[in-house]
């Protein structure tokens, strides 16, 4: 069997292992090591790869940003920022139709701006907002669907852990990716709010409306979210204007969020220990998946699959836009059976070299930013699509009396808004790139 055939057969073998519930990191590592052994025909180069791949993967300084952003999210969760965000959003939107659910979306967007993790955003905001949604009579499908969708904002609104990983894999500028993600992230939040607005008008008795909050109380609630605004401005603003590198900004954000937690009286020694252990556990999981992807992608590079595929697509004469639609559809399908981090680590080293040779009428730098945002949005959709939509399971686990089918049903309107957003951003790349161009023009 040729090296290329081995690489092609590795995909169904990998998916089979995933379906058999083998941890994705172990599955990628096993297939990568086994494939490399078959290519080399001897064990010595494979044994050398344990040293070379491990060192080559973890000597990348940029990966140090991951535990820092995760720690910042842990501190934000423990400091009560999520509750303050929800109360502030609720004071402005709660009196409207579907206002409490809209408030949950707004709070998720704010929390995602300092957390960077979709799962953490969904879990934290679910604890805060779900009781309030039930109190005002929201059906289980709408309540759980809105919170699951709102949680996905943590993956797109900067800072984002997966955005950082894409930037490293595709060799893109992290600062510019954060800038490019801002407008699509805001559009995502507005799209989810629009979906809720349509839902409650189609089913006008779906929920009660909260009493209007006086402006004095609104201003008090708004004043309580100053820590979130401060952290976001310092971290993301510092990156944009060049005061910090992304890693330095993550360190400053983690330290600042921890200090706010201490000052607010929310931080205790047991909670500090909990935050550090949770960060260490999540970081270890991510790093193990990165290492597994490193072994698998090394095998694919050895087989020349990415180069062969890029040459074939470039010479096939297919429209670049058709190829892009096929790739995005593939991500949608993969998102139904794989978690978002594994999907990015597995596919970007293969897909990106194919896409970069196609002519979309823009510079390679602009294409890398635009394509990354599209990939991240489609990966985000995978978090709320069955059967492996992680956000759906997290929120449904909190709503014990809501069948998982109802949660699936509740997520569908938000999936539709995501697909519409993907179509718009695909047809009009300038929406994604405009802010990057504007900031570059100022510099």
C-alpha cells in the first residue's frame, strides 16, 4: 500500500476509534504512530519522533497563552462577574418580549469576552440564568437552547483559546485575528437575540415579561460590571494598540481578574485551589490533544497528503468558492461527531495548505484571517448540533426536567442564524476584514 493510501485510510480508522469512545488524543496519537511505522518500516524513526514531535510541539512559546486565558476564565467564574453581567443585561432587556433570554445572550457575550472558553461560558451562565428563565415561564426548549447557543460566543469573541490555536497552526497574527473576530462575534449575539425575538412572537405565550426596571436601578446594575469592562479593555485593548503581546496580555488579565476576585471577597483558599486545579486539568487535556494532533499531522506530512491534495485541487480547475463551500460543509458534518478543539487541530494543517493556493481575490494574510473566522463559526455551530454538541449536554444536564430532544429542538433556530451569518460573511469578506484594515490604516 502506498504512503498516500495509508494516509487516506487513516481517516476512517481515526473516526472508528472516536466512535468506539477512544479519547481523541489517544486516537490521533495511535493512528499517527502506527501510520509512521508503516511508512518507515522500522521502529527507530518512530521512537525518535517521540522526542522530536513532543519538543517541537511544546517548545512553541505561544502555547503558554492557553493556561493563562483558562485561569482568567476560572477567576472570572469565581468572582461573581457572570451574575453581575446577567443582572445588568436583564435590567435593560428584561421588560421586553423574550427579554430574559436576550439578557442571557448579552451576558454570555460579555462573559465570553473575558473567558475565552465556550464550555465554561455555557456552564457558568447556565447556573446564573437558567433559574431566572424558569421563573418567568420560559419553556425548557427555549431556555436551554438559548443558553447553549449563548455559550458558543466564548469561542469567537476575543480572547478565544481556539482562535489562538488556529493562529498558531495557520501561522497567523493573533492580534489581527482577535480584531477580525470582533464584528462576527457581535453579529452572532445580535442574530441570537433576533432568533429569540422571532420565537416569542410566533409563540406569544412562551414566557412572561418582567416589570420594567427604573433607570436608577439600571445604572447601579451597570456600575457593577466595571470589572468586566476593565479586564476586556486592558487585555484586548492592550493587544490591539501594541502595549502587550497576547501572552503578556493573558498574564495581565489572569492577574487582574484574580485581584478583582480577592477585592470582591469572593476568593478564598479553597476556591483558589479549585481554580488552579481546574486550569491545570483543562490545560493538560488541551495539551494532550495538541500532542496527539502533532503525531497524526507529522504522519500526514510524511505521506505527502496535504501537498498532494493542494496540488490536485489547484490543478482541478474547480471554482475556489465551490471548494470553500465543500470545506465548510465538511466542518459542519465533522462538528456533529467531534469536539471543536480536536476538529481544528486535526483539519487545519490539512485543509489550510489546500485553501491558501486558491485565488479568492485577496492577499494570503487577509485570506488566513477571513478563513479562520469562517472555520471558527462553523466549529461553533458544532457545539449546538447533535449528537455531540457539548454545550447542549452541559445545559441539558442542568435542566433535569427538560428532555434532550427539547434541547435539540430549542437549538435549531440559533443554528439557522449561524448558517445565515456564515453565508453573509462568506459572500462579503469585507465585513470580517474591515476593522483589521481600519486599524492597519491608522498604524
